C-alpha cells in the first residue's frame, strides 16, 4: 500500500523556522511548502489547497490574523485546518485564538517536535500520522 503524503503550507517570515518544521515533519510523510510572509502564504494556499496550514501571527507584510480571516472568508480555503505557531505565548492569546477565532490549534514557540506532531495528529486525525 502506498504511503500517503500530506501537504502543509507553513506561512512564516523566518526561513529557519520553515526549515525546522520541514525537517520535523519529513519523517511523518509531510511535504511542507514554505511561504515567506502573509501575502505569499495566501497565494500559496490558494494555489496548492494543502491538507493543513501552519501560520505564524507576527509577520511584517500581513499579520497572521489577516491571513486567517482571508482564508476563512474564501469558500475554496475556509475548510482547510489552521494551526497557529507563534511566539505570542500568553494564555489570553491562546484563549482568543481557540475560542473566539476558532483556529484548529495553537502552538506557542518554542515548541518540541512532539508538540507539533501531536497537534497535527489532533487536528487531522491520528491515522494520518501513524
């Protein structure tokens, strides 16, 4: 049986973070496509229609919340799960993201590889990361 490769778009303005996440998820059969900044990220998500979007909040060209709202306003991208990965690690930020904005998950930086894998497993289903 062929192994399923999942596609993730990581919208992040730090190339080192994209490389780190790509390295972590390669073992879990993920093809991670990096997008440098919000505008490039929106274009990439609309073109690829990935299984999941990993999204930083603090970016210079367009912040992650604007990207998130545009993804959810577009009927072609609104059902793609979004996991926030951010240095905004205060509890209020996490509560607002999960309960008000309804993101699929929220991972504060720094994070462990297992936290990232666990988040994807929770959002997409354990069978996809086994």
